[in-house]
C-alpha cells in the first residue's frame, strides 16, 4: 500500500474538490440554458397568442378575424374565458360576412362554455332576429335582460321582434325602456315612431322621428318616415319638404322618390291623401 504524505493528500483533496465544483457549475449552466430556451419558447408562444387575440378582436378584415379566432380555438393554450370570446368574435365576423347559420353555431359554442356570457346571448338573439326566428330571438334577449336589465340595445332588439310579431304595445314598452336607459339612440327613436304610427298616435310618432333627426341629422329613414306621417295627416307641403330632403341626402332613396311624386301630384290637384307608399 502506497503511503501518501500530507502534502499529497491536500493536493489530491483539492483536485477532487475542483472537479466536483466544475461538474456542479456545468450542471448549473446547463440548467440555466435549458430555462432560457424554455422561456424563449414560452415567450414566442405567448407572443403568437397575443397576436391572435388582437387579430380576433380588432382585425380590420373579417376573414383575417376569422383566421385569428380559429387559431385561438384550435390552440392548446387558450383557457375557457378566451375560448368563449374567440367563438363569439369569430361568430361576429361570420355574421358580418352574411354567414348567419355558421355564426349562430359559434355563438352556441361560446354559450356552451359560458352560459351567462351576455354578449354571446345578445349577438345570437340579434342573429336570430336578422333571420326572422323571432321566438328564438326573444328567448335570447330575455336571457340577456335577466343578466343586465339596463342593456338598452337588448330592449330595442326585443322590441323589434315583438313589433314583427304584432305585439305593438309590448314593442313600445321596450323602446321606451331603451330610451330611458340611453336617450341618445337615434335608431330607437325611429323605431318607437314607427310603432306609434301603427297605433295611430301620429303626433307622438312625428315627435319621435324629429328627435331621431336631431340626434342624427342625415337620418334619411327617419326623415322619410316623418314625411309619410305628415302626409297621412294631410300636411302635404311639409311632407313634400321631408321627401325632398331625403332625396338630397340619398338621391337613390326609391320610397322617398315615389312619396314625393304622389305628394306633388296631390298638391297640384288639391286632393286628399291616398296611394302613398308606406312601410
């Protein structure tokens, strides 16, 4: 057995210690490198996810929005909140592209994830309204208003559905409620005017159309609607001015052109109302 003197023992111990430190340092550096690579991968994925979310929400081109939302839906990183929003936003883009049935499928997927998602309920109800599925529209809008009774546009759209079903009184109540919540909605004043016209409440209908135009001065539909009610009330000169003003805003407005022709003919003949185009 070899004898090892004290100096040699110290040297050997130090050499072993240095090798051990080098191994520890090497493993530590490897660990840091792995962590950096993992972080870079995560940052890249997070960056891609952020871009997809931005595109899904704010893409100017509707097809780009559909693509971005689809990437989120097919990803392995999106949580339920993000998935529900992606389905809703993809549905919005498809609805704007005229693909109502596909949109409704996506709204329904969003609601399967989050049954109390008010925007998806409202949007699906609006899509049903656009398709003429009035009972389904009302059911969704009822659900929206249970979540948020102060949602003016939901009252308005439910009012439109009720009006189409012939329940004018209930429609008027919804339009009035919508305007109590937000008096600045020009389209709701116009809708209320149309409903009141159906009931024969012409004075208030004229006031509603006038208010709509105060809020939106070039609102051709409201101006034409007011002209038609003025015509019904035998106020032909005022009606003619409204129809002429509509055509100044929109020269291609066919209803106003027909209405103006009938009104001018009656003015020239001194006759009473009859034969006017209404809607």
